[in-house]
């Protein structure tokens, strides 16, 4: 798959809330998930390997009490890279309602995502 094809498929699945399905279909077995530096204790950090990425997603979902909405932008593609703007309106267990937004940057190798990197304000 081309980078543009991977990007459009990821957007379609994420807009349906099918994040783990997207990872199963589109991610390389050795994919990496990279969070910003300086995360406070207790926040989910980096993950290496598809199973670790699945677990990271499960842990994140376990912290959510309710999802009120979210958006995923159309992708911006450049060679083997693409980026998305993503937002989520959720109620977190023990923290209340939170609006989250980030820029996600992905790298595609051999038709699979081998790296996702998230950019958002920490703290």
C-alpha cells in the first residue's frame, strides 16, 4: 500500500473508533509508538512492538469513563510520512471531562506504519 492509501485507511478506521482494528491491519509488527518527553508519572509512555501498542491502547481505554466526541483530520502526506490532527472529548475516571488534542505523525515502511509519534502539550 502507498503512504496515501495507508493514511486514508487509518483516518477512516479512526473516525469509526476502530483504533485496534487499524493497528492490526496497518501497523508493522515492530512498530513504535512515541509520546512527548517529560510526561508526568502515571502517564502512558512509549511502546515498541505491536503487542505493546495494543496494550498501551487497552490501558488508555481503561482510563476512560465516557467518550463524548472526537475528530480526525484528513491526512497531510509527504513521501513516506503523513500527519493528522486528532481530538478527543472524554470523561476520564477520577479526573472528569477532558478535551484532548494532538498532532500525530506516522512513518510508512513497506506499506505498513512503523512509527507513530504524538505531539501535544504536557502537563
